[in-house]
C-alpha cells in the first residue's frame, strides 16, 4: 500500500493463485472449485493405490500354520518396540500376583510354548520372553510382541489344569506370532485413507450430507471389515494355539473343554456375532473340533 493511498495495489499479486480466484466470476469460481476437488480426489485415490501397491510388493505377509495372506504395513521392529512399551505400561498399572503356585505354572507352561515358538518361527529371534500373573478376577490373558505375556488370576477358575492354561497361552502367543496387532493397525490406516478420499469427494456437499455419509462409512467399515477381520484373527489364534500346545506336549483336546467352560460361564450374555470382535462360542468350539486331528499329529505325550 502506497503512503497516503486508500487502496491496495492488486497488481503486485497478478498471476498468483489468490488473485486468480478473487477476480473470477461466481460461475468460474464454481468450476475452479470443482477442478480443485477432482484434483484432490485423484490425489487421495493415488495415495490409496500407492498403499495397495505397497502391500502387494512390501506389506504382504503370511500367517503361520494357516498360511493366510496378510496386509501388514507396520515394520516388525516398530511392532516389537510398541509391544515392549505397552507391556511395561500394563504392568506399572497392575497388581502382580504373589501366588507362587500360579506363577510357577504360568512360567512352566509359558516357557514350554516359548521354546516351540522360538525354534520354529524366525520372528521370535529378538523376543525376550517374560511371564507375569496379574491379580485380576477377569478371566483373561494377553501376549504382546517381544514375548511379553500376562495372565489374569481369574482365568485359573477355567483352565483347571496345565493343558487348559496351555490353551490360553498358546492362543495369545498365536496372536503375537501372526502379528495380529500390526495387521489391525494396518487395516485402520487403510480405513482412514478411505475416509479421507470420501471426504475429499463429497466436500461440495452440505454439512448434513457429509456428516451422514461419514457416519455410514464408519459403521460400514467397522461392521463390514474391521470386526470380521477381528473374528478371523481370533479364530486363527485358536488354530495356531492348538498346534503350539500340541508341539509343546499338551493334549489339544483339552482346548474343547476349556472353551466349553468359558462359554458356560458367559451365560449367553454376548452381542450378536456380527457386532462382536470374537466368534460366537458354538462356532468357535466347532472350528476347534475341526482342527483337533491336525493338532494331534504333533502331540507326543
């Protein structure tokens, strides 16, 4: 702006992006906006395509035992680091059991399964196995990348014996070996990319339309993709766990009675399977029965 003048000299930005937009007619602006939206949409589609190609050439992994092809975009080193960090956070917020009998059982069964996993699966070469019993009445257990395993004291009411506990630990180690955590993160990354592409494509719609479409996309992605994948991963961990426990010297047939006890304890108070992250009890047990013959080929009492 010149001294003493009351206007801005727009010629200084002649030819600029902003100047071209300001001096366009309303119709031209709409055309310009449409061109920009299409360009952004193409960029988003390009990003999704690159992610897909990255999966094909780099992120394609194979799950142990089942041979299922997986989409994994998270490096194993990063997954390992996240697993160790998460385990430390969980332990820092938990009360560890002082029950020597339960601790000895978890360590004994855990190390037997860990030796099988370490012997047969290269992904465990950097694992530092660790086993802890957590004072918690909730019947649950977990295994994180890096060989970090936690077992709630509440699960012992259902395991009954070492083979029952091997069912639990084998299942959780199966999740870690198949890298289900990294697979889940990869699925969420792609779902978010899809939502970005959707929002670019509908950016010229009313706020109400955008909101409705985003809600629909979120529900569709969850019920149609993410939850089914979660149930598939749970079932896959059952399958891997059966093989692990059998190779470690535990009768895989005990898995049936364990899950029957768990199903009975649940009392049928579960959401419909299509809204659940876990398979329905009857389907889970039926699948396990199908896999028992295979697992028994590895069982040497």
